[in-house]
C-alpha cells in the first residue's frame, strides 16, 4: 500500500500492481483518490536507476480511458 498527501488537497491511496523481479520497478494503482469522482484512476511508477537516482512517473486515467502521462521526474543524489 502507498498513501500520498498532496498540497493541492488530494489524498491518493494505492495498491501495488507490479514489482519487477529485481525489485527496481514498483508500480501502484489507486484504490481511492479523495476529492475527485471515483471513476478516475491514478498510477504511480518508481524505477531505481542506481543507489543514487530514481525516476517517478504519475499517470491519470479519465473515466473509461487509458492512462495518460501527467508528470515525470528524475531524482539524483548530489554528493
């Protein structure tokens, strides 16, 4: 389970959908998103590139539609 709190007031509750065999990719799909209709879905994917960086992709699916990219980011530790 994953629960996110956003400054915009959204609270997303996710369940794990997929974990890659090497454990470096984690994908979660919403079970519930507060403050929007239940027919919307969200998907959060984290990919570990190495011990110092990872990427994050957030996708949204409007009612009866496929997921579409909403935001993507790449995080790298500064040493």
